[in-house]
């Protein structure tokens, strides 16, 4: 046996020696091994990488060439072995991250996730426990220390610039030729209607690389002012019809919401969504196809608000994180202003999530009420705010202006990650799953059904309020995506996992056909029910959706509005970022009472995020109610002026009150 191990050791030593003398062969072999390990982690399978190789050899080759090109660059460093180690580590770590992410959501890892990562820090405790977080930190530190050790131990080598350059140039030419042939033959696609499936069809290295370099909408080959003007003529862009009766228009995006009764493998003791069931029986409804499962809320939101198709953008792209940081975009929030509408956005989660605080002004909203502007929200077992609080916030927006209002609301209550152990449910709904004995899956369903009932009760409460509201009001409810629970398409009585439910309700007579749509067509369909065609993309959907070149014309309009010459507007975009206010009500002080060591403040719109700025210094408060707060351990005699400040969870100041002189109140007591 010892002789056997000696032979193995000698063989490995000879192999290492051979590869060190033949760096090109080393790159060829290591690239293949890296690709196979990468696909193994991404696909959660030892077999599937080989299936990928033999079923899609062209796509496999392209992935191989991408990785090989990065390895060839490592040959230009004096510490060649270290550079090769870094290259391999990059691909393997990215693939590992992708594999881990796919355990929590169905949308694979892409470049935009680096931008989203900061937003995820605030909710990371929902997805990972303390032990997992410690393990990640320890692993990251160990990995960095290992790289430092490798760098110190790696000897320097002579760099053969000419040979290495020829090798790299040859790989680059092969890569470009393969990409060209793949694009012309359809063996490689750049636009993915289903990102998760694309990663399976075309490989991690290709799709991830594409998400890095392919951002935005490519300029269409026929783009020009003449083409845009022809499209505008087709949709009669100069003829705009505003909504009949100027109703309040409310669009509500419901987190992870769909009609659970569509699942044939689930039996419940009572209907979890009775309000939705009633609405579907009596009002216009249908299914919408959304771009993702288990995540991507902001992208569904983008499609609904703008009428733009995300398939025309880069793979995995979030426009909230890219183009909308520098460009305004036409939405009903903008378009309705000319008819006297005030536009409001509401979300019972933090203001900075998906950068909504920065994006909403670019979408035309006059006010934004995030969780930090709400008082006494209730939370579910995972720490998500319950949707019941949204009813009062929506009604507050409707009552805040004299004219009509456009209100866009995003809920959060049924958000995952769903618990794998039983948690206390509130609605007493018992479930059973056909042929499922896994207690973790049953626990997830039980929790999810319970949260669905909470959202359904919010819908019922809102409809009750609006039924008694004097102003004509129409509401569009829709789910943003399927939840991350175990359910197969064949277990759905209707539609697929990429289709959620929508329904249109109004407190006056309204008619519209039941129709299945894409998410980017939904607002146009809703406005059509209100007798309106307001907005450029709205007209495209209402007029051209059955035409042969519908998608080409839509993409042309999208490119022109966001990246082109804005011929849609005659070359001059009429929309500018709004001076968005936080909340629909003012913050003010009605009374100040002092004692020897505290200041009690009475007023309006206080909450747990409220701070008090006293003589320029910020102070924490004791929250008593939405009309009463207290600053403790302070000497009132040493203070002069105070101001109420509402901040985000990231300490961004949202709204402040006027500055008050304390003595003008305390003299009265």
C-alpha cells in the first residue's frame, strides 16, 4: 500500500512539474475543472454538468472559453500561480454564492445582486440564523487568510509576454467567433424571458458575465425619429383620454400573493382568501405573467408602473438600480398630474429598500409613505409588517388633497423566507398536503396560508372603507410573484408559477373583460377599464398588442424614452424629478410640557422612528403614542429650540417639523 501511495505522490509531482512548464495546458485543464465544479454548485447536482456538456455542447464551449480567457490573463502576472488561484477562486465563489442563493429564491445570482446586497443587510436575520452568519464571517476571514498565505508562498516566475499575448488573443478570437455564430444561429441568446431557465440552458459563466456587461436596452437597428413618429401616428399619440369621472386610482402590489386555491395538492379547513374569491366571482380579473419567482419585487413593480418589458433590458437587471438613478421615466404618476391628480406611494417596509426613496421621484410621486412614516405597525412571526396598517395610510392619502389621487401601494406581509418549524398562526386555518409528509414543507405552507389570510383581510377592510367613501375610486390588486414554497406547475389548477392573480374593483359601475396579461400590460388594461389611454406605453399596449411587430415597437419606444433622443416628446422630456415629500400629513407640535429632567411633546404623526433635534443635537425619544413622545434625561432650562425629525432605519432624514421655541410653550404651564 505504501508503494501505491508513493506512486500516486510521484505521479502528482510529475504532473505539477509538467503543468508548471506548460502554462497553456495548465489553463486548458484548470478551466475545464473550474467550469465543471462551477456548474455542479450552480445546478446542485454532480450529474447535470455532464448533461449540460452533451445536450448543449455549443453553450458549454462558450462558457469554457469565457473562463479560459480569464485564466489566460493570469499568465501576465509574475506570481502566476497566485493569479491563477485568484481566478479559480472568483468563479468558484461566484458559483457557490449562486448555489446558496438558489436555496432561498428561484432567481439566480447576477451582477445586480452586488448593488442589492446593501439593502439585504437590514433583513438578513430573517434568512440566516446567528450560527450561519458566524459561519459565513469565519469562512470569509479564513478564505482571505488563505489567499494571503498563498500569495506569500508563491514564487515569482518569468512572464513571456509575446507567447501569452498570442494565447490570449487566440482565445479572444475564438470567443468572439463562437459568440457571433451562437447569436446568428440562436444557440446563444441575450434576452431571457426566464432567467432561472437561462442559467440552466446557457450556463453560469455566460449568464453571469452577460449580467455584468449587458445592461439597459440595446439601440434597435432601425431606430430614428422617423420610425418613432410612425409608431406615434399608429397609436394616435396626440389624442389622450383622461379617466372618466376623474376617479381616485389605486394600484396595490401584494407581496408573494396568489390564489392558493389554484393549488390542487392543498386542502384547507376554510378558504384562506375569501375576499379574493368573491372579487374574482364578481369583478374583472385574470392572471399576469411576471418576470421572476420568489423575488424580484421591484422589477414587477417597474413593469406595472412603466409599462416596459424587462425582457428588453439586460439579464437580471433591476432598472431601479441602473437607469432610474439618472433618468426619469414616464408613469401614470407623472401623466395624471396634468388632470389635477396628486401621486402617492406607500410601502410598509423601509424607505431605502430597492432604493425606492431615490427612485420614486424619478417615477413622478409627490409623496412616499414608507414603514418609517407609519405608527404602531404590527409584525408577523418573521418580523414583516402586517398589511392591515395600509388601509389607514391609503385613506389618509385620499383625504390629503382636494383633487383626485393616484396611489401606488406595495405590501409586504406574506414575504419569505418561510419558517420550517411550526409557528403560532392567527387565523386557525388547518391545512393538508397531498402526498407530502415533510414537516418543514407543511410548516411553510401553514405559515404562508396564515399570512395570505392577513393580506386578504386587508383587502376586505380597504374595500369596506372605499365602499363608503364619497369619491369615485377604482383599485387594481395584483400579486408580485409566487412565494418560495414547494409547488409544481402540474399541481396548479390554472396557470404556472410565473403567473399571479389580479382583480379590478371600483365603488362605482365598471366593466372590463377577464384577460390574462403580462405584468407590463396590466396598468394599460386597468386604465382602459377607466376609459383612459393616458401615457405613451399605455397607448402602445392598448393599440398595438395584437400587431405583428408589437414587441419591436414597444422596445423602440422604451429605448427612445430612456436611452435615446426622446423623440416621443419632441426631443425634450417634459417630466422632471419631483420634490417628493415623505408622508401625506404634516408633522407638528401642539404642546410642550417640561419637568426638571424631561420634555414631553404633544403633536401629530409621531412614531418609533421619531427623533428630536434640540439646539442642533439629535436625541432619542420615549415613544408614547402617535401624538405624544418624551425626551428624557435632559435639563429643559438649558435648551432653547426643538424640531421633530423622522428618519429612515438607515438614519436618512425624511421629514422635519418647524422649529419650535420651548419657552413659548412652557410659559403657559
